[in-house]
C-alpha cells in the first residue's frame, strides 16, 4: 500500500486510516429489520456499511451487499424525499411498508421521492455491489401535505387574458417543482391557481417575478400522489429573461389544470404577475 500525489506538483501532509472487518460483516446498529434505527428529526443522518451484514435487498439491486435499515414513522399523508451524500462507495435506497418484503416495496433507487400514507415504513441503505462499503450521509425530509390539500381546494381560477397579481411571501412551501434548485432540495413559498379549459386549447402561461428567482409549473393534478410531484407535472420552467419573465406553452385537452408559482430556493419569494392566454 502506498500514498501518491494525484498531480506532478502536488505534495503535502496526509493521514492514512485502515479498517478491517470479517468478509460477511461483524454487525452494526440497524443491521437488520428487527434492529432498524429510528429516523429522527432530520435533516440528515450519518451511517457506515463497512461492518454491516447483508440482510435485505431491493428490486434495483443490493443483493450480497452490506446494508443498514432505518424506520420511518408517518403520522399524516406526506411527501418523503431522501438522497445519499458524502458516500465512500456507491449505495442505493430501498423503501418498504414491511421491512425487506419485496411485495411491499415502495421505491428503489439512488434517490427517493414518494407520497406516503400514514403508517410505519422502512428505508434500507444498501451497497450497489458486494464491495460497495463505507460511510454515507442520508439526507431526508418529510413534508406534511395537509396544507397542499387545503391550497388545492381554494385555488383561484385564472381567466383568459386577465393578469393576476400576488405574492409568495408568507405563503409557505407546499409544492415541489422539478425545475427548481435541485431534486430533494426545498423550494420557496408558493401559490397555486386553477385553469378550467372548456375545449382543447393552446395555452400560454406567463409569469413575471422581478424580485426573486421563480419557477413555474403546470400540473394535471393538484395534490401530490403516488410517484411524487413529478408524476402530476406536465411542464416546468425556471429560465427567465432579463425582465425575470418565465413562460410555458402547452396544448391542453378539455379539463382542469393547476399552475404553481414557486421560488427556486427557500429564500426566493416576493410579488409576481401571472397571465393565462388560450388559442383554439
């Protein structure tokens, strides 16, 4: 074993650490379903699969790889988002209603973004391959969707050619948009509006938000459902011109749609003007 500089001119002090464990693992806290660790208040928890055993796997992988299991308590219908950071090796995430039961698997992948009903769930951090071992940070958030349901029921309707003004300041973060700052990262306060199309139309939705970085999303369902917020999203636009104007053009069939005005980050909020135009 030797230490070497990456570049020709690179030199300096370093530290070297060695860890040893049995090939099958020695066992750690949260190593199995019966020993699942409670996922606390967040927003992140650190773990290590180096000495863990292989107890569970998911449909996307994890067989013969060491894993750690966490328990998640969901009091009300909520959006659960989780991702892995600062990994020493590549891991994947698996969520179940019954720990390790493939028939009750909710999702499996490098990230999780799901709407969960009330109950107890389990999340496994599993190596992507047999030799994928080491430390990780699990970042996660749980968003109660009760405020989202309330906002959907009270969403004001947009009339063709009639601009509306409003502000996202103090509105609360109820929705997530795919074109925001980053997947799994919280967005800013938001407002939701309703479009009722009585015929097939070509819609133009324009947003002007001169004082903050905004995002505009068009949805065919208002409250999030299984599959996360992206499953309801038809279009999302966060690129703005010099006047901080953002627009979406889409063909809408007869029906009801929702428009979300959001801030790209938690600090993005302020006044805006929103306009809907339709052409046959």
